[in-house]
């Protein structure tokens, strides 16, 4: 039972029930928009459903998952996904932190600067991916043109065509796109920190490097952890960037691209759902791991 | 003001329609973008006029990539939607979509049902279970474009074979690259090798021109000597006359290369012709087109057929009126109008009409490629065609990527990759044939429903 105080200091009893009534519409929407499709996908993953036959379906047990585990392309996709996620997220965090620290200072035009920094994040991914695909084109892309003119390279580089470079390009574009988001989250965290610590540090004339390591980082830990969890889970679902930038070869696919191919292109709803469910499993596993690993730290500081 | 009037008439028409069961809004899904959108709009307006505005037409624009259109169709049709009446269908999809398409024989007069005028490869693809299910709209066929001015400048003939093409392309490439501005950008041949349907098409015609095939008489022969030779040639070309980046280029990107004057030859579809001859294009008036050449002089030229047609959805509420619109859009007159914008007629007689040819010499160039065109193995793979096509373009894309990047790549590896591809295609073929009859659900015996399901779920019951 919750006990709240009115401004006059009187005790008000609230039933446990009323908040459920207020939450109900929101929960309904969540269940209908997220829960139902999710359950349906999991259900389909144990069947032989196809896109043209969603009604008369047979249960086939874990057969879909067995063939998924045997598929080399799937494991390649898993590897690609984690490579992208685990390289791009740390880079975004570090760059985001630097940008957040700069934007946290008082300087003229700070508001404008904050707006400008957000631009990559506000462009829809499909659009920015297309844009980058043109810029990275090996023959008439502007990136090669500039590098050639500057004399850095002497023959054009196939940025998104070579199998090793294309994953590097995808990571770079992802970093370009998502760093502003990271910066925004971290900036919000920075602004919530108690100012007195900084003032004290200033009075004691502690160098910035030391105050960053000793004051800012420990205080920012909860924010950083939450931001990293958010981004990692987001990065594992990466789809549009890969779909547009990669050559379409299965060797460059990520998990969600793989799932889409089977679900939609091959019309194999059962198997595609199994892949989607496996992706869900990875995300669930990671978030449980993250949360339980960080729970103590989160509570201690935050 | 004008827009209000327009809206008013639309509402009035909708209001009247509500009471009049005879009038309908026909929704047509087609690749209506840019120039094509104008053509389609004009045609549908003409059709509406012929009915004095009794019926109206709504155009639904499809995605650019054709495999995405197919995915969209499968979603629509499996949901039994009546939001779409007419579909623009690739002839290679008939095997996958036929169950959803309305048979059209009942709407066709004897004259209209006469298919003898269509190209033979197209003719083969319009039937399902002996009934006409699609009306051919325009033909598409892989062709080789070349720069007439560059061949003239270096005194080279129009190539008669792949071998000759390679030689000419390499020579001109080396000469043109002496210009410092073109040093890093000029290539002999533009070839779309992105892992998409288009690569299956360009691979198929290459193999065909080398005398091979992917499937022959129901047997997968993609690892035959002819195919190995064809792939060897492709790999060799990637080392010399094709840009490395082409591994991630579709036809549109390749058109950018050719249109900006940076290659001598280009493999593409006919639609590119009218776009590249627009006044603003750098290469306007300097282009010629030939069929995909044979491997050696005197062989059979080739080109993958990619014809488009119109079909009526089984779930359409107005199949009769929809069929009428589809008939109008695919009529000989409409095909003639579209041919001026390099959408090739599916009817052979238009290519012999001297009046048409006078206005549009391009049709004259295209007759030969179309006669020699080769169809994708979509009928054999039926519902699994997309899967087979993916295996094919994946394998070819991988071979090219490996050959360009890995130093250990040897020519004998090509055979290994093609053997693996053949095994995969055979597996898909096994799955496909006998052609899947609509699956009947095995109804669960009563009384043991839940337990039976759980057991079956874990694979404990048979």
C-alpha cells in the first residue's frame, strides 16, 4: 500500500488497484502491438507455415531450429552482427562522451551546436544509407574522389564491394549515425550530475584528466551502462544499413537480414520465424546478462 | 480552387459509385515511377474516358527492386486482400503466383485469346494449368550496349563474340586511361554483379552464350564444362575490364558508369536506352546495342528474358472490369505507344511494322536479341524459384569476390564452387518436384488433441 502526502501534509491512502486502471490502455496497446506479434512469431517458429499458407499448418517441433543451427549462413550472420555491434558500440560511446563533454561546456552558439550534432541521427537510416552508398561508390563516389585528389590513395577503393572493407564501411556509417544519439544520452547524464563536485575540483585546481577519471566517470557509470545496453541491443537488430550497403551476398548478412530473407523472399514463415526467435533469444540473453552483471553497480551508485 | 473542384468531383463520383453497383475503382499495382508513371497515367485516363468516367483507376507504386515487389505480392495475396485488382507480374513469377491469379480465358474474345503474335519464350509463360493467367505487357531482355563514338575513334568493329569484346574493351580502356582525368575511372565493361536477381539473369545469358545452361531436361548442369568456362571468363574479365566495385553494383549503378562516359560496353536492360539518349546525357546519340555476344564468332547470341505482364488478382471484387483494363493496357496500340520510350512490345508483329520502326529504330535492334532470348528456370523451380535464384547469385557473387580479393584463388576453385551450387540446386529441385499440390492439413485425431500436439511438438510421436 502506498502512502502519499498531499501538499498540506495529510496522509492519503491509495488502493493498489487504481494505477492498474490508468496503465491499462497503455498495456493494451503494448500487448496488441508488441506482445501478440511476438507470441505469433514464436508460435510460427515451431510450424511449417509458409506465406501463402498460414492457416493449415503443422507443428514440426524444433526442426526449424535444428536446420537453423546447421546452416552455415546463419552462423556467418551471427558473427557479422556481433562484429558490427561490439566494434561500433564502444567507438560510439567514446566519441559520444567526447562530444557530450564539449557540449556540456558553456560557449557561444552551444544551442545551435547541439542541434547540428543531432542531424545524422535525425535522417532516416534508409536515406542516409543510400546517401553513403553513393558517396562510397568506387567509380563516381565523392569519398574516393577526395582521397584521390588529396593523393592519399592512387587507385579507387571499392569501399562497399570488397567483403572485408564493406563491414568496416558499415561500422563507420553506423558510428557516424549513432554517435549523436550516444552524445545526447550522455549529455543528459552529465547535466544531472551535482555541480558541487566540479566546483570543489576547480577550487582544488585538479587537472581535467584526473577529475574526469576520478569524478565524472564514476558518477556517470549508471548513465553509461544504460546507454551501452540500449545501443548494444539496438545494434544487434541492425537491418536497414546492411540491407542497403551490402552486396546482398549471404556472407555479408546480419541476423535480421537473414531472417527477412527467409520470411519474405523465400516465403518460409516457419523457418524465418525461427531465425527471428533466435535473434530474440540473443537479445534476451544479452540483456539479462547485462542487467544482472551491472545490477550491483547500478544500485550502489545510482 | 482547382484542387477543390477536383476533390469535389472525386467525392461526387465516389458518392454516385456507392449507389451504382456497376461502377468500380480498379487498383493497379505497377512500377509507376518517373517516365513510366506518366505513361501509365495517360493510358488509364484514356480507358476511363472510354467508360465516360463510370470507373476510376488508382495506381499503386511498387518498390524499385523486383524481388521486393514479389515479397509484397505474397504478403498481399496470402492475406486475401481486395485492395489490389491488377498486378504487374514478372513472367518468372508465374510458378509462385499462379494460384492467386484469376484465369482470364472467360474474359477474352477469340481474337484476344490468340497468342501466336507473342514471342515464343513469352508464350510459354502465360499459361497455368492450360489457362491464360497473365497478359504480356512488355518484354525485357538483357543486351549489350556499346559506345559507337569510341569504337570509331579507335577503329574497332562491333564485337561478334565475347572474346573480341574483351580484346576491344581492354584496348580502349588502356588508351582512354592515358587521359589523366580518366586514369582511375575508365573501364572496358559495366557488368552488374550485385547479389540480386539481376546477377542470376546476367549469369544465365553468359552461360547460354557459352553453350551451357543451368538446367537442361530437368537436370542441373550448372557445373558442366561450358559453365566453368563462362565463369572463368567472367572472373578473368573482373581482373581486367570490369571495375571491382561492380560486385556491389546493380544495373542502375552500372548505367551511371556508362552514362557518364566511363565505359565502352555495358550489360543492361532496354529501359536504359531512352534514358541515356535524353539530351542531358553525355552519351546521347553515341550508343549502339547488340545481343549478348556468343563465346566465339558464329555462335548463338543470347539475352535473358525478363518480360512483364498484367494479371488480375483472384480476390479482386471486379475481375471483369479489371480484366478489361488489363486488356486495354496490354493492347497492341498501347504497346506501340510504350515502345517509343523503349518499353519493348511483347508482340512480334510490331517489330515488322515499318511505320513503327521508322519512329523508333531501337525496336529494329531489339528483334534479334528477343528471338534469341533465354528464359529463367522459374517453371522448373516453381514456388522455390526465389530460393534457387538466391543460391545462384550468391555463388557467382562469392566466386567473383573471392577471385578479386584472395590471392590463393585458383581457377580450379571455380569448379568446386559450381559443384556446390549444383548440389544445392538439386536439393531444391528435389523439394520442388513433384510440384507441390495444395497441402491438405492432416487433421488431428479427436480426443488426443492437446497431448498429441505436445508430443508432436517435441517430436515424440510419429
